[in-house]
């Protein structure tokens, strides 16, 4: 079975600006690798901008990948420059999207590019997650991960002899049958770990379910291992949810020379819903009002 999970390697136009020369604004995907979470707020973004979404890097697939935030950021800068060859760049992201946006801004500055604005929306700061979450994937880690949900020890033994994580999940895709898998237990586990990302996986095939979960695992590991290699000199705006606030958000100040913290109503998962998106957009648009149009855009 082909277990690749393909994304189009290009920024997706979410809303066209009023003219061909409209300044681009880029939203980086969330922890699912997707951009649907931005749809409501995009409609409320300052109309003088053309808004783009950056989706998951095409290398990330059905099997979890030991990939870094830096690698993702480099790939996404390439996507962005297809649209806008020169700065100043406006980049924003929610959750892990904010983490990646920060690294994109750091790299752009290091390359001598201008960053017009960098907006981190309730993005957990580096060091927020425990060190064990940053461990690389291996056949041992995947064997342990799947063991509680398998009814066939023989299958697990066979998979554990795989030479790589990719080979392990290829074997899962090729040989796992529904009767050998405790799907209800796995879904309960997924809901406990990622409840607001996967409220209901009952309608997904096993292939779809593993793909979605392993994408989240890939991105979470990358974020947990991320330690910025320098500071961002451009202003960085950090939005903080007031309901169930994340701890230690001030740690972004270690990696941003001029952080501006903004409280916003809602919790981590409701900031962009119909109730809270208008209030968020009002504050977001105040930031955009101070951003100059780019020199060139495509």
C-alpha cells in the first residue's frame, strides 16, 4: 500500500486582496497540518491584505517523521517566496503554527530579510513540553505505541523487526486487519491525548486514522524538541488565551527582543470560533495597520 500523504507544496490563497499588489499575509498550519481552523478569522482580516495558508510540508506522511521546526520553516519560507519574493513579510500562526512562524521570522532576519510582523497565537513557548516528548521515533517507540491496542502479538513481533519507522508503518498498512486492532480503546486514547483535535475518529478508516494521528505526533515531537538558535529583533506579538491560559508564555521573551503580549478571550481551541473570532480580528487588524506594503509581490 502507498502510505504517503500528499500535500500541495504551495501556499493556498484563502482571501484575495482588493488589488493585484495587495500585501500578502501568511497563516501557518496548526497541529493537524491543516489550515481550516483559520477560515472564520480570515474573513475578518484587514481587507487590504491577500491572505494565504501554508499547509503541512509534503515530506510528512503516514509514518511519523523525526523532523525539526527548522526544516519545516525553511520549506515554508520557500512556499512564501513563491508568492512574495521580497519582504517585509507578515507571518502568523496558531499553536504550533506560531512556533513555526517564529522560526521563519528568525531565519528571514538571519538572511537579511525584513519581517513586517510576526504573530504567535497561543503558541506554547520552547521548553513547554517535557523532554520525553522530544525523543526521536524508532521501531521500539512504535512497537510500544501500538502494543496496547493489538490483539495479535505475532503481528507486533513481525513489525518490531522492521528496519525503520517507515518500514514499520508500511507493514501496519499492509497487514493489519480490523479484527486484530482494538479500535475503541485506541479512539479513547486519542481523545484523551488530542481531544479537541480529534473529537470523533469513528468514521475514519484505519489508514486515515493512523495518518491523522501520526501527523499530529510528528508535529508535536518537532515542537517539543525545538530550541531557537537566536533571537528575533522584529516586533513579535504574542496572543494569550485568557481561559485556561498556557503557563510560561513570558518565556517567548528569551527569544524575542521586543515581545508584545496581548490577552484575548477564549481558550486555546476557541480563539477562532464564531464567538471569539471578531474580538481577535479587531486586535490582529491593529497590528496589520502598522505594516508597510511589501516592495514586490507575486
